[in-house]
C-alpha cells in the first residue's frame, strides 16, 4: 500500500493543505484564509481528519520566524512574528496532538526550495535557492543536499543593497530596516512607491526597471555568497516573463564576467527560473519535507 | 604509527606548508613568497620531499578562483585569476605527480573555515563562516557540517552594499565591480581612500568608523542569508580589538532586534570572533581538509 503524506503550507494570508503521495498524485487539497490560530489550525486538523485514508506523516512549511530545530524546547513554534495572534504559537504541537504522526517542520521558503529540489526546477542538482517576491521577500535553499539552517534560518529578504536616493528617493518600507531588500522591492514597497499595485502596472512602467535592479542586486549577493546551482523565483511580483528577462540581463551586467561559469555567462535563462511546481511549490514542498524525517 | 598529513596554504602573496598530525603537533613548517608557478610549486614539493617521514595525504587551500569539484576535468586548477602566470594552473596535478598521495583541495577561505570548525573557534558547531579582510575580502564556510559549494564556491567579497556617496565619495577599488564590499573595505581600498595603510592609522582615525560600517553591512547580509552559528574574522584589517567592538555594535544596530537569538542579542562578543587558530588558520585548515578525503 502506498503511504499517504500530508502537507500544510502555513502562509501569513492563507493555509493550503494537501494529501497524496507526490506532485502527480494529490488526493485532496484545501485552502482557507489565515485568521486566528484557533480557527485556522482547527481547519487544518479537520482537513486531515476527514480524509478516507490516514496520513503517515505531515510536513509543514510555515511563515515565520519559526523554530525549526528539533532539539529545541520551542521546536515547531512560530516565534516572534508581528502578525497578530500568531507569535509564540506551537503549530507543530497542536497539529500532532490531534494527528499523532511524525511531523517535519521548516520555513515556507525552505519547504518550497526542498520541493523544487526533489520534484521541481532543481531536480538532479545539489543546491538551489528559492525566493518569493510578493507580500514580502523570503528565501530558502538547499546546499550540498541539506536545507539551509544554522543559528536560526535564512531571512534573505532583509539583506541590505545599494540604494541610490537620487534615483529612487523612496525611503523603504520595512518596519525593522527601512530600505532593506524587502523594504525596497516587495509588492507593498512597489505599491507605496508608485501608488498602485504591481499587478496593475503596465509592462513598460518604469517601476519594472527599478524593480529588476533591486532583484538583480539581491541575486548577485546570493550568487557570490552561496554559489547556488540554480535560483528559483516565485511570488506575485514575478508574474511576468519580462521581469525575468530584465533581472537576468542585470545580473550578468553586475557580475561583469567575474563568476566564469557557463550557467551564468551563457545559459542564464536556465539558471534564474520560475518554480517548476508553479504556485504549488509551497504545499508540495511541505509534503516533500516528510522525506527528511528519520523513521 | 600516527599518520602524518601535509597542508599547503597557497596564498596570492605567500605559500605556507606544514607537516604534522594536527594543531598541537606540527613537525615542520615553511613559508615562501608566491612568485611563478614553476618556482613556488617546486618549493612546496621540495618541502614535503625533504621530510624524514612521508605524508599520507595533503590538503591545499588556495587563492582563487579555483575548481574544487572532484568530478570536473579541471579539478584542482586555479582558474581565471588575474594574478600573472597563475591562471589555469593545475596546482593539484603538479603536486600529485611529485608526491603521489590523496590530495584535498578547496579555496583558502573554505580551508580556514574548515580548520576553525574542526580545531578552532567553531568546534562543536554545525556551521560557521570565516572571512578574511586584508589584501582582499574573501569568505568560506561550513553549513550543516559541509563546506559551502555549489555552482563554484563563495566569492563573498563581491557582494554589493549600501554606499552613501555623500558620506564616502570614494568610488571603490574593485576592478570588476567598483564599490562592492572588497572595493570599499579591503586593505587596498582603505589605503586608496585615506592615503595611508590600515596598519598605520591611529585607533581614533575616522577610517575605522566607516570600515566598521561596511564590515557590519556585509555581516548582516551573511547572517540573514546563511544564518551561521559563528562568524570568524581574520586578515590584516582585523588586527585591532577595537574594530571588533565597533563591528559588533553596528551589526546589532543594523539588525534592530530582527534576528531574535541570544547569540546576537546578548552574546555577540562570542558570535563575531577572531580565528581560534590565529594566523595559522589557513595552513591548519588546509591540513584539516584531508579529513574530507574518502579513503
């Protein structure tokens, strides 16, 4: 009998739950808005409880910051989030109490990176980074086949980049850091700077040129730091093909032939790519996290 | 009988060779300037050939860029360096031809990071970053117990940072990127900006305040990207205790309590530290690389 696994993409605006064995075999799926922990976690539990067959394991990829360290007393918690009601919530503990199976837990973006590594755009590689550029900027990754962990987990949206205020006087939108990457280039930053949402900007609006510059600066920093074998860009801001083209050109220009690898010099369209799993990277990646459980 | 191992720190200005079993048992050591590959590699070979007992393995940590991928046809080469005579030099091949033992090979900074992880300031941790801030800025690291590799290897000195030209009109010193981290904050950048070498600047010279700002921006980007459990700073520019103090304060101020971990909030003096192996981090790290050889 095939073992069913469950996935929960615990996002700041919505939860997505799925049951199946992999990307080509999803038996059921549900999405609902993230309201209070009581209500939303209860909906996730109810989704798994109403399945005809029980799951043998669950993977959770959560908005954060989270505690992904299995040795820590607060493993499985969403920790210091400014999101109302959700700080210091024992997400894993509450799910496990209702559904007593092994639970894998990581950030939403590490989950998506792992899903792309196992089943998506980074299959067959040893390393990749996954970034989402939308409501915020977040990133996770796989290096040498392992998810990126250390002191805590990556918070890639909060790197600092060149910000030429003579070109872009917008002061930045991050409540912690002002003009960090997320503060300059997330969806809300675009809206605050130009007075309209990214999705409503025409293809030739000057916003895209500036946006591509900030995304390229961030990617160059990641390439020179982590040297990933592929970079996957998801999220609402990356919805157009044109922004990918602009970003790739700008990355090559900024690196200026310093990283002499064909993936960057000649084949950058296969190096900086959209998610292979599309908008299911999060929930499928959460399912994929269960492969990391030692059984 | 204890097995002797060799280490070669192949630096752009000098080579350091050592033979022994570990940091507390170095049997012989030699340093000589890096001239031409013919001359310098011959000196390294002669050092090992004149030892009374043969080494069973050699680790090499080299200036770069290098090819550290054992599956690549150019494994063990120094690749595209602008250093005269040294581009496309088969360093490992030449050493192995004279001394037919297993050879481990990586960047000088990955070697130093691995030495600190095994024997120095990062013992007992799963991750660390090692940075040298001197003639250039370079960095390597261990994540989840593995050295950082991917497409190629980290080139951390070439990240881009905020550069406020109203405060610091210096255009930057990197031939590839102008005002990248190395272009703004390496030893030669300090000298070009202030007209005197870093080592000759008094402790209260304004250069140090600006230097601490650039180092802190770089470290914040590394903390939010890689989330290392410790950061080790070596190199000529880090020779004073005061610069460490300034950098730690600046990192805390820039992060602004976003990364809520006691290592940063309360114990940063134990988080951003000098090398535990002192100025032997490079050659001892090169020796330590031999532990990664599969025998």
